[in-house]
């Protein structure tokens, strides 16, 4: 299904003498930046369309949304929810189940007090409890499924959802076809609005504009396999004639710093634990190496950036591999298995970055998969549901 056309940004037409009711929306989900960035983008789009909208986030206690959402200017309530352990018969899952029930009761209380017209779920632990509570209270719901392979929680919540916004075609495998709207994934707006030039972007990393640049990112916490791939091929990096920006992730930064003290760090390798200006990093890069999270893939599509994807094997239902293959099957990305990355990744990256025709083809093909204005399209659907 294609995205629907624009609709009114006001919340209903009040009867004569009646005060117009402000839009109130709960947005739930988080756990990773891949869930938080789209959630905040949807909230920002709602504020653009309805400046008086009241928006409340519901997240999981101790997860990154509890810091990132307030930093974006929104209130958030935390639930004591956490993920089930694998395999499911582990004794610790008894406590997880108890916390889920507690979270659902707390979510019901939050919803009763806030009285939203719509509840939006973007994935993550809190989303299942909050939208489940909304369903039990008769509050309309909208699901934003970011991956090409739907998660178990969203498949269960779909039966009562009014609309399911997806980023990939063929999602009728998981959801009722009549509820699906192909919108794409909202991304960080600063990536699209940035006007930084390649030369200025490279200057921020003290790099040479005359050389090809490869960016390696493994998410905010890092990716062990990508980091190992670099550490095992420092000589190839030094001899490549290219330059590298390496975000190690904060979780691995000290370990890597210690290891690099015992090895000779190449002068053409810039090491960062976390990159705050990803717009500059993407602009500087001729090629990106990344995990295959849905949010990251949507960013690569929208900016037309050639990428080698290394899907994480540590995710539910191996959905990152399915995300990656959705691009690979359209010649829009390259793909290396996690288990094969230490041996193959750096050499493939150097060969690809040296091939101008390959870079051009990958960039053009990934750009064809872009779905722009996702946040606004989803926000308009939220308003439609509230109007009903």
C-alpha cells in the first residue's frame, strides 16, 4: 500500500460552542537508538502539525530512552519491564513475567490518568505492555514496525491495531493487509537537514579530502565483531592508501584503547568511542560499514550512502539479516555474515571503496529504496485515528 495523501492537521471539528480538544498521544518503545530516534521523530512531526498536542512517552526503566527522550524535550514514564531470557525455560523468566504483569498494570494507570486518544508503539520492551494496556482500555493504537521481519509482540498487537505503518513491502505476511501503510522509518532529522560539505566534514576528523574514507559504526554501544575485524587487520588498514573513521562504541572503548597501546595504531585510523555528529560522519564517508538495524538502513537509503552490512546474530528471529537481504536482493548494499567478518570485512571494504563504479551503483540503488517524509505521514495517521 502507498502512503495516503495529506489530511487536516486539526483535531476534529468542534460543535458550536464546544472547546476544541487538544490532541493527546502516548508513544511507547525504546531500548535502542533504532527505536528511540523514530519515536522522537514522530513526536516532533505531531508537534509540527498540532502545536498544542500533549505527548507522553512510556519506556523501560534503566534503558536509554529514559535519558534520550527528556533530552528531546518530552516527558517519559518508566516501566519495570525487561526482555525474556533465551531459552524461554530459564528460571529467571518467572521474574520477567511478573515484571511484565506489573508493567501492564502500571501502563493502565498511566493511560487512565493521561487519557490519550491514541497510543503509538515503535517497538521495544515497553511497547508491548503499553499497547496491550491500551487495547484492554479501548484506546485506539497504531504500530510502527521498523523491520522487514515483524517481531512477535507486534504480530500479537496487530489484531487490535487501527493502522500498522511499515518500512518494507510484503508485510502482509505478518499483518492484515487492509491495516498496512507503507511509510518507511522516520530517521534523525539532523541527518537530512545538514548542509555540511564533504571537505568540512573531513576537517572535523582531521582527515585528507583527497583520500577515500571508510566509516565503521556498530551502534551507540558498539559491535564486537566489527571491532575485532579492525583489530585483526591494522596492517591492511595502514597499507590501504585510504582513511578510516572507527566508532568503537562506549562499551568497548576502554578495552580497545588498552589493546591499541600494545599495537601500532595506523595514522590513517581515527578512533572514536561515540560520534555525536553522525551527519558529518556520513558526509565524510565514501563507504559505511554497519550493523543492519532498521533505523540505520533507513538512514542509508535516504542519504544514498553505499554500505556493507554486518547483521547482528544476537537479535530476535535474526531480523537484521532479513533487513540486510532486502537491500542486497536489489543490489543496494553488500553483506558479510557476522561469523565471516573478521576474515573478510576489511579487505572487502578496501576493494569496494577503490571501485568508483561499484560505489556509484550502490549509492544509486539504495537511494531508490528511500521513503521520505515518514514521520509526517505517520503523524497524520495518528491524527486521523484521533479524529475518528
